[in-house]
């Protein structure tokens, strides 16, 4: 059969290209423009060159907020990925119990961010919240509005509660895609439970884990609403993450030029880390 | 219509150069399609991968010059151009 090369199908990509241009490319170009100017209002912009970048790079408040952000994202990945895999492994595979588990797991994912923040804000209070009150009754000096450690623990716990189900659901779907024959072969070889996990389940989960790690990293790296509602970034600035610092700068202080320079650096960090994750995990695959 | 974008000449030149690089790379790809190969980078890469790595690292090179040194950014630009060329050829 003679194949006729025909590349007309590329035209079908055009709508997506236009959409991306409007939703990403044009805003990005605008932000780059803003980042080299001092803007006082419409028509009142003065070119300042790289001044904002220099200032942002040397700003200690931003550096501290960046450090906290990395710590938070690392903690999120460190807790949620193993926990999600564990939950997925323990879930029943068939019948009504499986459906029930899936529904229960999906509930936190359906709750809007600011509601999650409000729930935990009340839940953690020492006077009317079950969690805070319970801990205080047990003799634990818990107060998330005053102690840095407690604030961090509450924000982390909230994020774990909200997003571990996503990791668990992804892993669950990955596990269901493993053919039964693999387990039968393992049984014939008298493989231990650990060996089955290490040599059958984990390698087969790799592709869903790539997505889980990427989604959780990006989401936790741009977290805003939940800590904003729960702690407002406090006590002090101990739970003020990058996006909150950025919002305060851009909208609170209307410092658009500096905020634009800051968001470009933020963007470069996210781009680099996401690319590193993606490359590391996809190339692990090829080496085998 | 685009007044709110506050275009400045240096930024316009920057994006024009990026667009030109993409066009040139596309034409080059059509004229002589590249294959994935392994250079001094720890992973096998295509030409497009190397360009992406080059542009991203160049951004960091410029930020480092700005944040850590008092040197002119023109030097950073020169370093970046040499670095991207090395990366495309031997990376």
C-alpha cells in the first residue's frame, strides 16, 4: 500500500494553540513587560531595567518564604506519596466495600479550598473545635494561632487530609490495571508480600506516580487559600508561603513591577523542578 | 488594544529572538530531522530538549549574575550564548 504523507492534521492543533496563546503566552509576555517597569497606573510606567529582579533576589523576606515553600512541598510529598500508596494497597478490590471506599476517599477532593481552610480553622480551635479541644484536654499545649510548630502541623495535616486521597485514587487505578497473571506467577514462585510490592506493583505504578508526584508538587508549591484561611500566614510569617507573599505584594501593596519580577522567578523555579521530576522519572524507565 | 501590555523595546526584542530561534529550529528540523543521542549530559536528548535545557539554564545564569555578582548582564548573555552553543553541539 502506498502511504501518502499528509500533514493537514496539524491544522487541528490550531484551536489549542490559540487558546494557549490567550491563556498563557500573552499573560506571560505582559508579566515580562511589567517586570522591567515601575507602574503607577494606566499610562504611567517607567522603565527601570533589572532593578526589580535585583531587589527581589536580595530580599530576605522572599528568601525566607521560598525556603518555607520548599520545606512545605518536600513534607507534602514525603508524607502523601507513601501514605497514598499504602491506602491504595489496603483498599478492597471488588464489591460494595470498594465503591464505599472510593466515595469516602473522594469526599475531601470535592470540598472547595476555602471551605477546607474554614473546616480546619474551627476544628483546630481550643474552645469550640473538636481537634484542638481534644488535644488540650489530653494535656497537649496545642494552639495553632500562637505556636509555629502547631501551625505547621495543622497546615500539613490539612493538606494531607485534603490531597492524599488523590494520590490514593491514582495508585488504586494503577493497581487495578495490573493483570492477574502477574500475581499468579508470583504465587507460583512463592514471592513474599514485600517482593510482590517491590517487583510487581511498584514498577507498574511508576507512570501514575509520575503524575501524582508532579500534581502534588505543583499544587503544594502554589498553595494559597488553605493556609490563608487557616492561619493567615501566621503566627508571624511562619506559614506565609510564596503565593501569599506574592499576592500581598501585587494586590495589597500594588507593587506590580516587583511582583512581576518575583512571579517570573517563581515560574522559573516551578519549571525547573517539574522538568527535573519529569525527566528523572521518564528516564528511569528507559535505562532498564 | 495592547496598551495594557505595556510593551517595552527590550522585552519585544527578547520575545522576537525567542520566536526567531523557534522558527529556525523548526525549519532546521524539517530540513534535517534529528535523532535522540547521548552527549555530555547524563541523559539522551533531542535537539529540542537541548534547546529547552539551554534556555532554562541561561535564565538561571542571568539570575545568578544579577543576584550574586556586580558584573554586567551583557557578560551573562555572552556566557549564555556560548553555553547554549556548546550544549546544542556536544550536549
